[in-house]
C-alpha cells in the first residue's frame, strides 16, 4: 500500500480496510472499476452511500495543499459505475488562480479515462461557486447528484439555480461530450508531441478555439497529460498544465521526477496559455516548457 494512505486506512472499518489495502498498491491512481466497488461492498457489508463516504477519506489523501492546509477529496461516478477520485492541488508560491479544486480534478480524471458524463459526485466539503459552475459545463451537468456528508442529496440545479452555461454562449456540445478537432504537426518523430496532439484534439475550447494539451514526461519514461477544459464563465476553466500536474500527483509521483514538459496549442486559438503554463510549471520544476503550435485543419 502507498504510504500516503497509511494513516487513513487505520480509521476505516476493519473489513473495508482489509479489502482496500491490496487495491491501494503502487499502481493505484484513484480509480475503482465497478467490480472493485462491488467487492468492497460485499466484503465490508456497507451500503453504497456508507462506502462512498469512507472512500472520500482516501480521496482526501490525494490532496496537496501547501497554502491552505485544507484537504478536499471528491469522487465522480462515471456512466458505467467506475469511480474517479480527485483532490485539491495548490502550487506553493504562485497565484491562487493556479489551484485545482477536488471536483475539477475528479471530473478531469473521468474525462481523461474516456467518460462522456457524470451522474453523481461525492465531496467532503460543500462545492464552491467555481466548482458548481465547472460542473454546469458538462453534458447533463444540471442533473448531476451532489452527495455531501450529513446532507440530503440534491442536484446541481438545486445548488446552482438560474445557471449561466454553455447554451447562453450558443455552445451545443458541452464538456465531456465526444468531439475531435483535427490538428497537424510536421514533427511526427517525438512521441511526446504525438501524445500532446491526441489530447489537444480531444480538448474542450469552444470559447477561444485554443485546443491545447500538456504532456509531462518523467525520468522513468512515463507520461502524464492534461487537456484544456474551458468554461462558459471563463475563470473556472481548467488549464491543461493544472490537469497534467493533478494527474501526476494522483499517480503518486513527485514534481522532481519531471524530465520534459510540452505545451501544444492550436494555431487557430484566440489566446495562448504559454505564460500561465510556464508560471505554473516554474512553481514546481526548473524544467523549461517546450511550446509547439500545431496547425488547425
Ligand atoms: N476547494 C476545493 O477543492 N473544492 C471546493 O469547492 C472548495 C475549495 C479547495 C481549493 C483550495 O485548495 C482550498 O480548498 C481552499 O479553498
Ligand atoms: Zn471549488
């Protein structure tokens, strides 16, 4: 089991802890498939709801919050019953706008795994306005059920009445809906660029057309990516660097393992994320940010 869970596991019911320990092995990155969920319920005798609130204690351990020391965990459930954990991430010494909220992290985790929607989300603290707005961007967002400790389940529409969303800006294909934007790059020899092209083509940038992605390569050769996810209210957008860093942290890697960092952006974008991405990267690494502009076709 990974060290970061040792303290929390001892607080969980013994039957649940025993079943969970082998799942929290060195490969664990915050995902449970439906079979594992069924296994955890059967072994622990807990209801789904009881299980989820215990698992939030594990999700919270994925948090890195050097500024607030306030650790938030979230778990998004995908369309087939997979669970995707996320937690907040703050970058030491950098502007607060660089932070990732637990809800954004969990939803981006589901999206990176190919999910096209979320039905339910569990959070250990009430979702802030920014997160309500972020959830409202996803396909069927208004109907997402929000589960909080000691609180009746309510839909996002109840937490965010009179919502402003993608439809107000004429966007018909919201976040997480499958869409593919074709981007082309001359250099096909660099695997990092190929990976960045793949992710940028799946990114969500209906407001700026800045289809973009970040790929981080570690010294051991593993890569962690993030895609740009814009928001109708602009400020709650999730940057590709933040998504990639959250992905890396979730996989239990340290920032000192980063060997290369690539930002790939579409030539058709109305803006560039180069400065904001470099600023975030410099907070945690001395590696320079490589910048590629791909042709939008
Ligand atoms: N936070 C969340 O992760 N979700 C919320 O909706 C509430 C706030 C995080 C952001 C920041 O890292 C810390 O909690 C303090 O606001
Ligand atoms: Zn929030």
